[in-house]
């Protein structure tokens, strides 16, 4: 069974993140907030594709559902009111 911390580690091994928080308690369904400069200039679909690429085959084998909010550092700072 996969933990939220393991999922965070899998993502950060392949994608440099300024901030990442993954929640999930059943081992197959997760929610994530991911902030990365790699998302600059990319559409939301392209951002999600980067995350899926970082997870590779785990999306088919270990993870049933991943709901994610992806943000650039600039978008993240604006959402924090900075």
C-alpha cells in the first residue's frame, strides 16, 4: 500500500518542486498540491502530464486516482497573497 509520503518522494525524484503536499489515507486515492518552476509557460494539461511522467507506471499499477492542483511559483505566491 502506497503512502502519501512515498508518492511525494516519487514525484520529487523526477520533478523539482518548490512545494508539494500529498494527502491520501487509503493507499490508492490521493490529492496533491504541486508547485514547480517546470510548469512555467505550460498549460494545465501539460503540467499534469509532467507529474504523470514523473510517476511513470505507478499511475497504472499503484495509484487508482490522483487529483492534483499544479501551480507555478508565481501563481503560488499570488494565491498566498504575496
